């Protein structure tokens, strides 16, 4: 949970680390369109095409940090969930570190362009480190970043992507300590935020961002789900980004989850049973198995099939560490309910304890 807190806060407290850049990639309309095209291809899981488009950008701007950022994004998504022990993780880290280093070595008047680029690279590294429980690397990156608190606030009118960072800060600065009172003393060192303004800024980023529309939709879905308990709005954002990128299993699974929470079982079932739902990726399949268990339990009241799916999902997702804990928690909550249905009160309590140990959002349990 503390690592989650670090990601939420540090992603918006990153330094400029930039000495103002020479190139003006984001002011070059043709190149900007190529960047947008590459990002869309990445989220569409068309990785070969994304690499080819990135190479076109590289020929025009061979040493620009955005090229390394895009290459790192390709590696990250092509190998998602990117585990630290995988061969691809080194390449991802190298690309993101090169991106950050390039941002720090440029000189010109275009600081906002490279501030945005380094923010994206640092945020991606933080997410990777936290997902793999690499605490020392999280803290190391934090130490080099923290002192530049709120720098991105000065550039929110320059590129709409900056509203992602300012919106996250404004919202989570107020919402996180309320939801997790144990961290309230730690938040006293941060300037106050504004939850309403934060949501407004995130909605701007969702509509207009160059790089971060997909990430913004994911955070908005999470905010409405975990903090606002508004499953209708959560499903709106996850459904919207899934429809834009229907081949992206991360977005598809988020959409199914939010639909189940909103009790839109018919729509969720269509996505679960859709022919392209089957994949060779064990991580996606494990999540889908658990979500199918929820459907069996909640829509069909078939406790036997639900228990089979929950148990199989827990076994499959265990190898993915932090990446799998939230869905494993859903499965344990389900097994707890099934145990209560069977008057097995010992396992009811045991499974619920396991679930609560895996999530900081025990109220999102599918109990209702």
C-alpha cells in the first residue's frame, strides 16, 4: 500500500530535470501526428507498426528523448506485465533512463516539451518498480525527484497532458489521507489540493492529452471506483478507452471489472465470452478466470462453478506478484462469501483475512 502511495504522489512531484530543450518536436505538426500515431499503435497492441512509426520520428529527430520514451513504451506494453526478471525489463529501463538523461542535457527555450517527456518516463519507471516491489529503486528515484515539487503546475496551460499530473496531485492530496488515515501525518508537508479541481483537470487530460489519455482514463476509472464508489462513472471511462483500443486486454479487463461492479452483467458477459477473449498471456487469462467466477456467483448463483473459477484464478495469478494481488483479493472475497453460503464460518473468516491483506480497498469486494 505504501508503494501505491508513492506512485500516486511521486508521479506528480517529479523534477523538471531539464535545462530547456533544443528541438521542438511537439510544435512540429507532422511529427506530433506521428507521435500520436505511435502511441495509438502501442495501445492497440500493434507493436511492429509502432516501432516502424517510431523509426520515422527517429530519422527526423535522432537524439530526441521522445524517441527513447516511445521505444520504452513499446517494450513495456508488448511484455505486460513486465516482470523484473524478464529479459525485456533491462531494455525498458535502458530506454527510460536514456530518455531522462537526454532531457537533463538539453538547452533551449522549450522546457515544457521535455518536462512532459521526462515526467512520462519517470512515471513509467515508478510504475514498473512498484509493480515489481523494487522498493530501493522506487525510493532512489523519489530522492532525485521530490525536491522539484509541483513544477508541472507551471506548465498546465502549455500541453494538456500536464493536467494529468496536476489533476492527480489535486485529487489524491485530499482523497488519499482521508481514505488511509495512517498516512495523514505524512501529507502535512504537501501543499493542499482540491478534489473537485483535480477531477476537472483529469477530465481535460482525458479529452485532450497527447500521451496520457489512456492513463488518465485508467486513473479516472480507479478514482470513481475506489474513492467515489461511483461504478457508473468508473465504467464510463474504462468502457470508453476499451472501445478506442479493443485489442488491449488491460483495458478490456478493466472494463469487465467495472461493468460487474455496476451490475451490468449482460454487457460484462458478452466481453468475457467474446471469441478474442482467449489469449496466450497467463496474466490476462488468470484475471479473466476470476472475473468469470464473479459472473457465475452474482448472475447465475452457481457457487460450485464460481468456486472453481476463483480457485483456478488464484493459482494462476500467484506468479505475478504485486500485479495480481487486487484480482486475487476479489477471488478470496468470493471464496469467503461461498464459505458463508455453505455455513463454513472458519474459511469464511480465513479467506476474508487473506483478501484484506492483499488490498487497501476492502470496500471493493463485490459483497453487495
